[in-house]
C-alpha cells in the first residue's frame, strides 16, 4: 500500500502534505496536554520501531503475492489513536528513507491512508463493536479499517490518473480483504496474549 514517489502528481502530493501538517498541529496540541509525556514518548518510539520492522516483513500468501501486515490497527488498540498516529508517521518515514517503501513526496498521501484512516476507523469501530463483543470488535475494527484505507488509496490513485476505477477494485480489494481477515484474527490473539501477560499495556486512552 506504500505509494512511491512519482505516482501522485506533485500538486496533489503538496495537498496531502498540507493535510498531514494540519493533523500534526492537532496531534501536538493534544500531546501538549498529556500528563505522561515521558512515558508516552517511550511508547511512541517502541511501537514505531515495531511497526517499521514488522510491517516491512514480506509473508508468502496463497494469492501468489507476498503480503505484509499493517500493524496500525493493533498499535491503535494498544496505545490509542494519538500516540499511534505519531508512531505510524515515524515508521512510514523510516521505511521511505531506509527501505525504499513509499517516498518523501508521497509520504503525506501514504500517511493519510495507512495512518489517519486506519487509526481513526480502528478506534471508532472498536468502540462501537466492543459494546457487543471484545473479539468481534478487534476483528471487525481491523478489517474495516484496512478496507477503508484501501478505498481511500483507490480514490487517491483515481485522482492521480494512475489507474482506472475498475482495475483498482479488481486488484486491490481482494488482496487487502485477505490481509484484513488474517490480520484481524492475529490481532485477537495478540490482545489476548497481552491481557494475560501485561494487561497494563491496554490502559484505555
């Protein structure tokens, strides 16, 4: 899902960067009121590294194309959306600079898709479905957030003129639906393990 430099026209990339900067103004405002800044900075650093490493690992799949997991939903569920957004941005920046995943001009577009959309939709749908069932909430918030991100990227690519709508739906939707289902089940197992071993990590944000 990392868009490289050159896919998004520069004028559109600037718009995505401006939106990203405005979002970070809000994030820093919220973070300035954080009473546990030192502790949360450590969390941001740790989860940024985890996201950087784990989301870059290619996993063989029956689709014939290696996949990598997003990690953003599970990070959001553990440390909350504000800290998750900061951790994801650092991770995406590191992947662009050191691993060639994505790019600098496209970083704003990638952050909006994999950072903002996944984080917000994970948080919102988890809160909605947690009233019904915890495991269902983890699974559906993960799956729905990844599909929302997929449709957002489809929109970005259509606006850029890179591909047509039908081609994008046929190629991206089944691929990321598969990833969303697998990651949703894994996230249930991860949350269960954390609750057993270190439940204090799941303090509500």
